[in-house]
């Protein structure tokens, strides 16, 4: 699933391709991807110009002025840029055709992605579809995270994957963050101290910024709108390294399920502790 760095990389690759272009026509080949009714979606975006592309967490925000299209790539969603009348494959489900003859294609082998058009003012209101999401690590701090988690007995890994707490982190990056702060993925959230909560936020920023700088992580199928793979997979310290020696202590990295997700960690550097307020 594309996580914050991958979505940010897609955003950056799309900006020079489509910002300033006017949408002439929308074609949908798989209507469930559109949260709005297909006719309503087309009516609201056709004739509008893309003035900017923003992002919040894992969501792309296509700013059309009066309206904004919220796009969530989910598991396998991708955008490709091409020309009208060029061949399309069976996994291309939505076309945004522009007045200059170019088009933006939404491709999704799993069909889990979603698009929704809303009035732009709604995004800043209590009716925003994104209103229940937490903060990004870039705008959160240790106090925010501690206040969110200190009453929860859940394991820290699924807590950090909870988009209502911190938005944008996913399976890969949570593993990397927990390794850097030396926390076992099963450590109860209510045993995390204030300093450790601050360290989690700081490590999250560090990991996400580095991943963004390297164009995201390509382990299976992710690539940006130009078809370019990310490079952060070459910098992963524990994720996808089952059986390899820990880069810090040499202990064999193990993989097990935590909260239903494949989880990689060093059993020596990330020892499980239950004492309240452990640092």
C-alpha cells in the first residue's frame, strides 16, 4: 500500500504534468471507485482547472478551486499521464481527459482506491471526509502522541498504524521507526513514556523525510506517475530483512504477525518491557 512518502512522491511527479490543465471530460470504467455518482462527479469536475495538488497523510488532494478531488490509492492505485486515444489496459478505471488532448489515467489492479469530489470549503469544516484522521508526524509532537496513546493497552505497532492517531505511517515505516527508538512492536502503548513518545515522532519525521527524498519504497509494485521506482527499500534496516543480522548488534532479525501485519524487528535491540513509564 502506498504510504505517505509514496503518495508525496506521486504528488510531486504529477504537479508538473497536470497542474494548470483544464478537465474536459471524465470517463469511468469502474464506477465504485467514485464516491459520488458518476454523473455528479463528472458534472462537478468537467470544465475545472487543476490549480494545485496537495496531500494529507495518504490522500491526494486535487485542488480545482471551488471543488477538491480527494483520492486514496489504497493497495495498488497508480496514476499515469498519457494522451487521449492511446491504448489503455484493463486495469485503467478512470480517465481525466484535458482540453489539450492529454489525459490522467487512474490504474488499480485491486480496485480498492477511491475518489471523492467535495466543495473545497468543506475540507476545513466539521463535515470534512478527513476530519477523523490524526495529525501527520510533521505537525505532531511528543505531547500530542503521548496524550493520544497513554491510556491504550494496545501494542504500539497497531497504535501507530491507526490513522486516527498518526496519519501517513504504514507497515514498512512503523517497523523502521520502532527499530530506531528501540521499542518492541508488542510494547503496550500505555507503557510509553513522554520522552519515548517524542522520540517516536522525531524518528517518524526522520524516516519519512528520508523516504520522500529517495522517492518512496518499491518492494512490490509501487512507482510514481513517471513510472520510476522508489529507492528507500535499499535503506531499510529491519523491514523485509528476516534472517539478516541486525545492523546494530548482529542478532538475527525476525518476522512475526503483530496486529495481523507482518512485522520485522531485532529481538535484542527491541526487547519487550512492561514496566509503566519505561524509557
